[in-house]
């Protein structure tokens, strides 16, 4: 191979993150080694080539050896990926052999709209806060908004194990070693490794390598969705770490930052990832669930703000003060595609039960405000408060694992426990059939 590689030893310019040299016959995004450090072509102007050095340029002399590898970052895709853990370059980190397969360049374009189909298949996660109130659909893109101290990795692991899909692709960015081992142990103990592929960048790895993780994960997802017609669920955690890595690179390259010190390209950088979500006519699909951690609970920060424009809703995790459990907040969460499946792929009473429960939960929030302001509570107020506590603990909490029919039945039981049918305000045909 070395005989065909282009080798140069004259660097003309060095910044904090990049180095420039004159070279010909080089491709955009091509990989190279600069003084033994991995780098990638980010700009070509005439014969001047600018390389971004992943580990930074400190200590690199102008006569350092630059070896061009003749290819952009790629991944060997094939059935052997299943059950394995890889780093940001697609190299195994689980002690196993390098998998065989077809080499595919990562970061290709998203699917032509002509080849897309209207999503219509339910993805059940077993978490009622999602399946009951914010049902997910194959081909959807949706983020979890969560504070950094919330157990979002546990939620993602639960979704991975419970979700009814053929393959799960996990992309971990800036994970602690504890989180990485947690995922590894959970997947191994559940005997689910054979359908899970993981690409992991830990806090000990260079932060810039995080930028490769989503493309690696989505390239693997496209193989299983397109070649195998499988339902693929891609879990990305944490997109805020991804955006921070983008910010580091753009600052090192002396680009002028935009809002919250993020690069001006943040929207298109995020959209390039999320728009890979697709439902194919042949049955294969890619669904993307990503965690975006909120800095100090700030939902107006550039990362969640831009994410909200791209994705089809959001799932909002918060700790419920009455029960002490982490729930999927029914007020701040929204799945914009749920109407495509609720009552069609789930039981006919689903839309009415969902709306009634959220309305009663809102009445409880009003009662709580009255109580906090020292007003007297009515009998109905007291019943809504008791209902909300029960509903939060037995339905919304993320540690509750039920199928959609069990969720609906349990909610009907709670209705009957605290209210009269006319207070719940659901169609008579459903009330007579399901009222407990």
C-alpha cells in the first residue's frame, strides 16, 4: 500500500487545529497522517490543501511527514458488525477480530425523498410516557431533552432492550468509561448483543473523534435498513457533546462563532445527521432517538433550539417532585407523528384515553398551584391530585414496562378509581366497553 501513498514533508502553515501544504491529486475529506497523527482534508484551494489534525497540532514541525491515505473515513459493513463494539474509526474495542465486509465511505447524502415512504409503523418502547402519550413511528427523528444528572443512559439502554426493532445501533459520544461498561454489561446480560452494534467515543478519547461517531452509526444503520430491509433504531448520546466538539474544531480553525459559541454551521451539521431517518417502501427503516443534555435546564441554548427545528418533536425527561421518579413530561414532550399510528396500529380507544389522562393531569397541576397559593381545594381538585400521583408513579415513570394494551387498561383503572365517567369525558362506546 505504501508505494501508492502520497508523502510530503513541507508544511506551509500551522494553526491550533490545522496545517496547510501544497499537494496534488488529493480528495476532499481524504484521511492522512501528519507526524503520526490522524488528520482529514477540510479544504482544497488550487493545490493548497488544509488538513484538520484530530489530536491538535502542538509540537508538529514544518518538515513533518504528511502521508495521504487515498480515501475518506470508511466502515466495513456486513452482518459481522452485530454484537460488536467499535471506536470512532470503526476499529474493534471489544478484543474481537476485525469484521469482514464491504468498505463504504461514511457521511454520504441522506435518502432521496422519492425513495421515502410516509412512516406508518409503530415502535413500541415499553415506556408509557413514550408509547401512550408520545408514540414513536418508524422513520422518525426525535431527541430526549434531559438535564446532565438525569439517567438518560439508563433510559436509552431500556429503549434498546425493549424496542421492537431488528437492529439497534448505539453511537456514544463523550461517554464516561462507567457509562460504556454499563451499556456493555446491560446488553450482554440481557442476551441482546446479537442485534446491537455500538460505536463508542469515551471522555478519554480525543473530543474531535466524536464528530465521526454519528456517521459511523448511520452508515451501519443504512446497511441493515437498505440491504436487509430491517427496522433499525439508532440511539445517539450525547448530541451536546457532539456539538461541543464541533465548537472546539471551529474555534481552533479561527471561525467566527455564532450563538452560544457554536459554529454558524450547527443547524446543517445536525440536520445532516437527523435527516438520515427514513422509512423505505420495502420495509426497511432508520429511526433516530438522540439525547441532548441541557446546560442548566436551558432549552433555548443553540443545540436544543436548532434540534427542535429539525426533529419531529421531543421527549422531555424530568424528576417528578411528588413521586421522586423520573418521568417523560406529558406537557413538554411531543411526538409530531403519533397521529399516524395511535388508534390505527394501537387499540381504538388510545387517542381518547391519552387526551383524557393528560387533561386530568393538567387539572391536577392547576389544583397544585391553588394549594401552593393557599386557596381551598374542591373534592374534584383532591381527586385530580391523587390521580396525578398514581398516574405519574404507575404510568409515566420510566421504570414502568408495559405494552400498549396494558397501558390503556391501567389508565382506565385509574380513571374509575378517582372519577365518574362523565368527568373523564370519553366517548360512550369506549366507556361502556373499557370502564373498569
